C-alpha cells in the first residue's frame, strides 16, 4: 500500500474516527498507523488528552526509528481512550473510535483507533500499547490480530507511560504473519515469522482451570467450539491476579499525572479523573505489597504452565458493546489483565466464525514470543 492509497481509504472511512491526526509522509509502504501515545517526529502527541502542548515532536520514539529502518511510513496518529485509561476508545475530547464491523459498537481500547484502522484496511499494520489488554481487546472486537510481546521486548522510549511496570508496545495486523513481521520491524529480533505452518496437534495447549465464566451467548458458543478437547490445568486465581494488576497500574498512572491533577483537573474527562484520583489514595505499603505479589505470581504461573506450550482462552467475555454501554470494562479486560501482570507474550486471534468478531487469546511463556508465533499460525491456518 502507498501512503496516498492509505489516505484515500482514511478519508473514505473518516466516519470511523480512527485517527486524531495524519502525517505528510509520502511513498510506498509498509504504511503504519501509530497510537497517539507514541512520538512521531513532526506530529503532535496528544495521549488522547488535551493537556500536552500542541507542539510537534522533535524526534521519533525508539520504536518509530526502528520501523523506519525497515522502510515503513507513518500515515497518522490513531485515536484512543484518554491517556490509555479505558477499554472502549470512547474519547471525551476526540470522539469515539467506531468499530468497522458494526459502527454502532465500540472499537475496544485503549488502542481502538489502531485496531479500527487495520480492520478497515487504512494501513498495512498499526502500533498500539497494552497495560491491561489495550492491544488484545480492540483486536478481538474488531476481528484483527493483536500481539502483546514479552514485557521489555519493544522499547518504551518516547511513549507516554501509563504503568512503567506493565506497559508493552506491540503490533496489530490483519493476520499472524503480518503481525510477527511487524514485531520484527519494531525490535532487533529476526526470524519471528513462522516459515513452516504446523498442526495444532503438534502443541500442548491447555485452558486455565476455573477461569472462563460469565461469557455472553455468542462468545460462549464460539468458545465451546474452540476449546473442544483442550484440558484444563490448575492455575493461580484469576481475580487475585487482576487485583494486583489494578493496584500497580492505578498507582503508576496517578504518579505520572500527579502534577496535572493538582494544576488542571478540569482538563480530564470525569471517568479518567476519578480513576487517577483513586490511584493517589492507594498507600505505598499496598503498592509495594502488590509488586512483591507480582513476583510471586510470575513464579506461580511459570510453574503452572510447566511443559505446556501455550494457554488458550477467550480474549474478552463479550462481543463489542454498543456505544455508550456502561460497565463494560471488566468483561472486556477480565482475561487480559492477568497476563499484563506477568509480562508474558499473548496474542488475540479472530475466532473462525461469521458475524461480529470473537477473539481467542493465546498466551506463551516469558521470552518465548517466537514459539508463540508458531502456535498462533497453526491455529490460524487450522481455523
């Protein structure tokens, strides 16, 4: 795709509100859309908020410099939840990013604009960030592939943080091959793209015991087909992992925003303001306890996975909610937050079913991103 073709598609699909701004970069692809938390030289970085000065970034984030070495062009900055603090990309300042599969529904968040841009064919692939599911959730709701690599694989330099302990930068793409090719561009790694598709029967796959519940009807129906024959294995408690993840994320987000919270609270949307203020109320003792508990849980999860190649479970507990639906953050992040806590690589794949997308999450071992790509490609080809 050329940048001109991409801009034409963006213009034709402008009602989706996938972008906050466009660049003037010209040439042949790969054409990449970038979440507006990430510095792109010559473009304003908003973070999805209205606090930062409207001045173009003077330098590219490290990840943008890396993709340029592979000949990639940045077509624009994508819409997101304000300060990446949400699961729907209904932004109070820039409007909601709409789901290309059904424009009455959310695109998911917080990387919703990136997922929508990929699903609508507005770019070859896109970059998002993930602190509790912000790549995987919108990928699932929009029917694309989203990869959260192992924590630390992609440099966060030049990326507005939400939680430095948990933040991960990763790609969203139309398929597994494109996603892992994008991950190669974003890192110094090579050989990530599987070259010989294998059968799912070649891998030991399992489901965390007692984890998958409370699914909506469509997700439950598709999940039963996908999980047929997969064993359940004992695993650390899901709610325990989510609680620890939320303490860490809230404290670190509040710490980053503390000065602005005091100086200009009126420049935040009400939901984000409430969440950040709640983070300020968490004690230092509780935060340090959560960090210690995270270390224990990483060890427990590693032991539970043992010689299993990957875990398989739904990405979200429901399909894309309609715009304005209250109370959807928990079902949209129920199965993603635990693996943000542990830092493991995880990928959301579209399930093999017509109609509104359902995402299936595949989770690998820490540092075993290449092996996870092989599992993901095997499932994609089989489906």
